[in-house]
C-alpha cells in the first residue's frame, strides 16, 4: 500500500516535483536503523522474530548454555559458590541454583535484544550489567567472551532447523555486539572508580592537628 501511494504521489506531482527539487518518497524501503547497531533493518527484524522462539524456552536454553560453558571452561565453576560442586552434566541440568542463575542471564540477554530498537536504553542497561561484574571476586574482563560459543550452541539446539546459516550469522553479530557493550561497561566502571578516588583524595582537606595545650608556666 505504501509503495502504491508513493507511485501516485510521484505521478501526480509530475515535472513540478523536479522543478521544486522535492525529495522522492521512499515508503517501500525498510525504516532506518541506528548507525551504532551492527545489523541492517532486515537483520534486526529477523533477530527479534527468531528470538521469540528462544523466549519460549528460556530456561532450557540457559541451562544448555551453562552446561556447555562449564564443559569448555571448567575453571569458571569455581567462581560460583552455589554450584561449584556440580561436576557432571546431570548434576548441573537438575540444579535449582544453576537454573535460577541461567534464568537471570537469559533474562538479561532477553532485555538487551528486545531493546535493540532503543540503543540509548540498551547501552545504559548493558553497561550497568557489565559494571556490576566488578563486584564479583576474581572476575576478569575476558570471561565475558567465554559465553559467546556456548550461547550460540544453545541457541542452535533450541531453534533446530530454524537455525539457518543466515540466522546463525545474525546471532553471531548480535552476541558479539552485546559482549562488546558488556566489556565497555566493565572498563568504564574501572575508570569511574579511579576518577572518583582521585576526586575524593584531592577534595579532602588536610587533617588539622589539634593545637598544643598550654603548658603551665
């Protein structure tokens, strides 16, 4: 319908549109996307549509992701006090503690992906999540990247035949974008802490020693 309206508008204007230097209407094209997003409008549409299949199986996808993560990086288990003793896949798959944590992570990813239409809100949210990992003892920046392949593997398992080569490429771009944003938030929080410490140190007045009491003459 939009394309037909464009044709009608163009034909009714005729040569006058050229003489008036009016821009041509482009109702047929996809809406523009934020230049900060590494996806085209079509890719973003595909991503959001595909994610609906994941959102209906958040818990199982999350559990699959963490089982794969610990299979590839067993050392990360030691960072989780609640389920670091879960050494087998069977124990991990039935752990309520792991299920709870997997749901939290998947909900974070869900909110991020649903926020791709508003990147200002997206960046603010994901930056805060990245910064929050500063509070985890022993956490290192590179650990963010260790979730990339387990995430893609879990998504592939959940989607099955729907995980085509095209969809896989879009998911790779999306999870990379999210992880890069997490890292940026993590790094920025370190800089902010340094700035705050410096500001506090420079603004704190020097301690004044108490006057020496008068001695009796």
